[in-house]
């Protein structure tokens, strides 16, 4: 039964017919789905902060920055984004929010 299923999966996705290869492929698909979700969440958080800055809402954009910082740092710690990339994005957002609230 198991070999029959693994054979079908292997033929459909053109990967190795070895169990470890099939398992690795399944794991990579799960990781890909998880990473896509996190990346999308990061983009949305950054976009929300940028739109808050554009509207001129100082307190709102500061609150959105806190949420975006959390999302970005989590993505950096999980390895979805490189740690320094996440840090750089947080820094640039904070700088933009600070500049917008100064006006």
C-alpha cells in the first residue's frame, strides 16, 4: 500500500522513488507553504505602515510599526528572511515613522 502511494507520488512529481527522497519532497512543500505565508504577512505589515505614514497618522503608524517589527523579527528568527534583512527593514520603517511624526 505505502509503496503504491509513494510510486504514484514519485511519478507525478518526477522525483526519486526512494522513501527518504519522497519524504524530503513533502517536507519541502510544507516549508514552502509556511514561508510563503510568513513572507506575505511581512509584506502586508510593511505596506500597512507605509500607508499609515502616507496618511499622516502619527500614532496609528507608530502602532503599526510595533506590529510590523514583531512580524519582521519573527520572520528573521525563523529563517524566512535573513536576520540582517529583517533588521534593516525594521530600521528603515522606524526611520520613516520617526520622520513622519516629527512634522
